[in-house]
């Protein structure tokens, strides 16, 4: 007959050996820590459905390019193009539009499809390409009012300041030694 000792107090569940109270407490704490870690991990996986890793693959050169984007944002695609094709991006807005799919063509064609919905400018500088994203399409630009110039001085006022003698000493002022 086999005796089950797993539920008996004072015995180790694995070996059935008598444990001291210090070992029993240490074993219970370790078991509780493992259970707590497993619960936290399960909670993180369930509560964060966006934890799926975005992926961007770039193949080819500027003439014949293939970009595979999976669960990515425009910013991630543009940053993947940077090292391979010397593309630099400047923007004042978040490029957080979701993007999925395969883009094939020249660098110019791929950029125009990836940046669809944005207002942008592409500048070529030597071997590098600079993409400046200004905003999203449909947003109205804010006109900046030019600063008003200082009022022009009359010709007479200019003449008076240019012909006026330098600072004069008061007549009754004592002379300095």
C-alpha cells in the first residue's frame, strides 16, 4: 500500500520527508511566488493584445525595392529604409498610421504608397534622401502673419540725429580735475 504524503502537514510534497517549520515556510513562499508569476504572465498576455511584434523587411535597392510590412506603423517602415537606402526622415507629427502589406517598385513609388495620407517633400542630397513630413492630408495649414516692420523715420528725423552734436557739458558744471 502506497501512502500519499502530499497533503500531510510537515512533509515535503515531492519526497514525503519530514520538513522543519523553516523549510516548510520557504517551500510555501517559493510555491506562492511561482503561482503569482504565472498569474502575472497570463494577465500581461491577456491584457496587452498589441504585444504582437511589428515586422518590416526591406530587400533590394532604390531602383527595385520590396518592403514587407506586418502590423507596423509608417514610422517603423521609414526607419527600416534608413540604413539600407540612406533615407532620413524629419517630421513634426506622429507617423502612427497602421500599415500592412507588400510594397514593390522604385524607392520613389514605395515612399509615395507608404506616405499616402500625409503631406511630404522628398529632397535628394548627394547619396542620401531626406523625407520631410509636413502633416496629414486634409489638414489646413496655418498662415503665419509676417511681422510688421518698425515705422519708417522721416528724412528730417534722420537728418536731426545725424547732425546733432555729441553730448554737451552743462554750462555751470564744475570741471573735473
